C-alpha cells in the first residue's frame, strides 16, 4: 500500500496500478482467511490482531466501531492489561488513537500491575525495558512509539500524510482523556504548533497556536528602568539598554489628563530626550510616540499594542508629575529565535562587540530583518544580506530566513530587479539597489544552505539569482557594474542622514563588480549542485 502511494507521488503510474492491485489482493486474502466478519474477530483473538486490522487498513471505516468494541472486550478479558509485544504496541495504541479511545489507551499505560509502563516505573525503571517483566535489557527503545501516541492523540498534533512536513496539520487534542493539564509543542518547517489545555472537570481551557511561516514575536525580556531624571515637567526614564519593544507603564494623573510618551535611542547634550534623527522623514513627531488619556483618578497600568519602538530612553509628559522609577518597565520583543551560538573571550572589548551584535540583531528581527528599530523599521535589503551569516550562526533562524527569501522572490521584477527595501511601497526599483545592496539574494540563500545542507533552498531561489545576474549583466558596461549604493557609512564627521553617509573612498565600480563576480560564480556553483550542466558552463 505504501509502495503504491510512493509510486503515485513519484509519477510512476504503472507501478501505482500494479501495487494498488497487489495491496487490494492482500487485503482480500486477509479478510477471507484471517477475519471472521460475523463476530469481528481476527485470527488469534488478541489485542495485537485486532489492532493490526485497524492500523494497517485491512478494514473499512464503518468497521471501526465493532472492531474497537472487540478490542475493548479483549482488554477487559486481560483485566485491563495489555497482552502485546512490540508489534502490538504500535498497532494497538494507534488503533485506539485513530478511533478516539484515548482513555482506554491511558488505562493500559497506567495500569499499576504487570504488564504496563506504570509497572515498569514502580519497579524503578528510568529507561524503557526490553521485556515487560524486566528481564533482558533495561535500556531498550523499541517500546518508545508510545511517545508518538502522546503527541498525536493526547496533545493532538499530527501531520497529514497527503500534505507532509505539517503543511496541513491535524489538531485533535484529547481534552476529555482524564489528564487535567497538557502542553504539547512540535517544531515544524513552518513554525511551532502548540496545543495546551486544562480540564479539571468543571472548566475547560484550550489554546491552539496556529502555525506560522516563521517564529512568532515573543516577549524576550522585562527591563525595569534603571534611572530617571525630571525636567520641564517631564520625566526621562533610562532603560539602560538600547532595545526594541514597548513599555508597561504606570500612568498617574486625573481623569481626562492626556499623557504623551515618547521613545528614542538618543538624548541631547543636556540629557533630554531628542527625536531629531526622525526629522528628515517624520514631520509631526507622532512616530515613536503614544498619547494616553486617563480614564480615572487612580494610577493605571497600560501598554500599547500592534506597534513597537526602538529605544533606550522614554519621556513621559502630562498627568501627575510625581512619577516613580517603577512606573516604566521595557518589554523587549523580537521574533522567537532560539540562541544557537556562543562566543566569549578573555577580552572585554571583543565580548562587548559580540553582545552589541546580538542586541542589535534581536531588536531588528520583527517579522522581517529591519535595518533599524527606531527610524525606518523597514528591511533595506543590503543590511539584511550583510548580517545574514551571523544571524544563522548566532540564532536558529532557518524559518525566519526562508520567509525573508520568500519576500525577496515576491518583490523581484520579471527583469530581475529587486527594490532597495522589501517589502516596498513601490519605490526603490530604479536606484540604491545595485549588485552590492541586492547581494542578499546571494548571501542569505548561500548561508542558509551552508547552515542546513538543504538543496531545497537553492532550488527555490535559483531562478531569483539567475534573474538577478541577468539584470546586472544588462546594466554592466564591458563587464563592469557601476550603479550601486556603494560603501555606505564609511567614517565621516558632521551630519549623517542624507549628508555624509555616502561619503566613501572606494569607487562603486570596484564594489559592484566584485559583487557581480560573486553572484555569477555562486550561480555557477548552484547550477552544478542542482545538476543544471548547461547553466554551470
């Protein structure tokens, strides 16, 4: 039956027909020679036999009920004990789960007397044993498939065989199984699937997390303000660490008072909060700003939703001026990227640089690789590409990076151009997006492949890189590309934004052509890995 299914998936039509017919004939032989349809009894009249008929698809679905009834009779005949070995262990538990008899399965598992898993535990087992009576090996994993039963039929998270890799998930938590509290989590290629429930017999609480294409935004850390300063009726709170997120605020004042909360990563020479870096883009200063209206005379605890700010400093203006240090707690947010790398040295400067890299990356992973958390909060594609190697070393970020590459593919024009920011509102296709800044197409994919060894990411992004190389070739003159953004933010003195950031020594033609060469060389390597011989040449 499995071979017939594989043949179908692989497009082997004749094999599919051949093995489907063979499977049907085996099922027919089983039913005629090993099954009594009148009593719903399989030869051997034991739990394994009945489980095999259900689990291996040798019955019809309308026979599940009488067969499960027979299985429960067989369990009762054994005084609530199992009577199977390792083959029955897989077949019986799966059959009970498939038919919604999780309580019955749990009774087998938890029966306190021989033979059962609970009996093993009561005999002092801390690993699985080979034999139910404890003879033979006492560290043997062949009875461990019961763990899969826990995930599929108690937590209720299982994959659909017709849409593997959890592309379609089947959720059926056993909220009435008699276990009061269950937490079940499965990491899938598309994100985390979580099933949590509590059922004390009176109240049921159920939470199912919908799969996401990448790790969700999570509360990473609470950071209480470490110092405060009053000036001009306002209070400046210092969190002590530049970060991204929101604040849990205790706001004081009279009913109807309007309180303005501003966020930024800078203070001026007088120690006051300043938002001047926003001025070249934002004219009304409502960016990185919240306004709260008091609903009572009592202190009110509040935080904003559906937004985030980049900040180390928070300024509160309005309401009661008798503010307290405990009134501001920063809630640091980012995508839930698990730490994967560690790097420390005896050199404190190097350690601090590493920490700065981690903090900035955390602050800028907010469902995309934002270039900054304060001013733009959008993904300049160069920034994302330049940081992609460390991102995949320091964090388990494969899903996050796959989603970023999907956004890039979606933004690319048929001619091969990508905008300088992704997602784009429609600008950036005709400037600031040369081979240098668009190198994220190369780097993000290449470093993802290096981290995973999965050729699928090369297959998915091969055409994007091919169009990218074709676009550069169209723009280059005599093999030299010269239209990129260049060595942005080389050392300078004076104003930054729109003034000196583009003051650099290295000619754009040098960096662009270097990135052009790497892009084409990488495309040739991917072509070789994917068996595209003509493209490789």
